[in-house]
C-alpha cells in the first residue's frame, strides 16, 4: 500500500482503499463530518492529513474512552430499572 502524504488530495475511492471501508461507510463519515472534505466539481476531495488523523492512535484512544464511558452510563441506567 502506498504511503499517505499529508499535503496530497485524495478522492473518496482512494480514501476508501486506504481505510478499507465500504462506499456507504465513507458517505456516512462525510455526511456526519467525521471526515472533513471539500467538494470540487460535485465530488469530494480529502486531504491526506485528514486520513492520517482518522487512523492516528489519539483518535482511537478517544473512541475507546467514549465507548467505555457510554458503557458505564448504560450500565448505571440498567441498574436503576
């Protein structure tokens, strides 16, 4: 797999290939603003730094922390029933 360059612009197809995700997933990430992109000629263009941000350990740690806090809140809510 080629290296992701932070200052290069990638298409959604290239981004899908890098992240190994489906077309529907990339659309969802773009729609929710998880991936920042610019529309050029009706098509999205994504900076390499944005792809790198998604796969960084910091983002993964944030996701794990969020999941764990959500799990605790859910557990407390269930215990109250």
